[in-house]
């Protein structure tokens, strides 16, 4: 019953966002505004509160499972795509990120909250993606495209990313055992409470406003991304997590996190560097549509 309630809650809020887009209350601009409010204000507040309470012993095992599953799908895409389609280096990197970089900061938090009952299960994935994978990918894209921006701008983006800053603050609190005073904690909890509804409504609106599939001529790459992201990555995460002795709820969280769709910021990077845009856009839509049924299946099997 808790599982059904969790998924029903998520789907109803997503449907509300899609309905608002359908009747014209939300357009692309206002949909992005919802996402930006969540990104710059509500989600960082939620991350500080959540990560400060994480149990680091469990998080270490979770981190290994998340990193191995991400790396396996990234590498598999690189090998298969290079042999089959021979894309340029930038498009290859965007495709590999699409196959492995999960939407943990938006949809992941919501699913963890309402299905697993513990937001902290997505924290290790968030940390490895934001603090390691994304900065490294941006430096590589700078070099591939000859933008000449190098390491310093990538570090500046890392240090000014609100989710990264919030994750570091929360991690410091967790490591030191410090507790925020009530005067600081109370507004953070209130702002954090808005994060999940904003994310889900923005997500629903984005689904309704997305362009039709299959018109860009990269169906093979998109299918490969979807297979790796939605099928292979959760299986690898389960195998690693189970072998390392994660308890049932933590294992459920690791596997569901691995089954999340491709993160939307991969398309932002693809657009900025003009590499792999069609693959990133369609992969996000396909994996997004497939992720909730897969997450429900995972929850039924492991819950």
C-alpha cells in the first residue's frame, strides 16, 4: 500500500504539470522557471537538510555500487557506439553521459522520498556526478570543441553550482556532526519542502511540451542509450550492492536510483557545445517515459 501510494502521489503531481502545460498555463518559459526555482533555491535547501543527516557508513557502499554501474554503462556505450556508428569525440561523450548520468537531483529525490522513504539513498550518486563526472566531462568537451576554456572555468562552474555547494555544506555537517540552529534549519526545511512538487510539475510540463520522437535519424544510438540506462545500469547496481551486503531498503534505493532517466542537464551541455544534441534530447524523453514503469517493477521485486 505504501508503494502504491508513493507512485500514485508522484504520478498525480506529474500529471498536474502536464495538464497545466496542455491547457496553456505553463509554456516552455514558465516550465523552465519552475525548474530554476527548484534548482537554485528549493533543491539546495533540501540537499543541505538531507545530506547533513546521512549515515556515511551506508553511503560508502552505496557510492561504490553507484559508481560502478555508472562507469560500466558509460564504457559500454563508448565501445559499442565507436564500433557501430563512429561518432566524433564530442557526440560520443554526450551519448555516453546520456547512457549513465542519472536524473538524481530532480526525479530521483522525489522517487526516493515517496517510494523508498529515504532521500539519502540518492546522495552518493549526486555527489559522484556533481563533484567528479560533470566537471571532468566539461573539461573534456572544452578540449574537444576547442573552446579553450580549460580547467579554471570548469572549476568555477563546479564551485558556483548551487546543488554542489549545498552538497558540500551538507557533507561537512554530516562529517563533523554539527547541527544547524533552529533559526537556520526551519527556513531551509520550508524551502526544501517545495522542491519535490516543483520538480515533478516541471517534469510533467516538459513531457507534454517535448517534440515528437524518431525524427532526428539517431534511433540506434537512442535505443542503445535507453537499453543501457534503463535495463543494464540497474542490474549492475543490484549486483554490486547485493554483493557488498546492502540492506533491503538501501539496495532498493541504489537500484531505483540507477534506473532513473538521463539527467536533463546533459541536453544543456549538448546544446552548449553543439555535440550530440539529437541523441541527448531523445534519450532524455525515452528514458523518462520508461523510468517510472521500471522503477515500479524494481520496487515490487525488491520492496
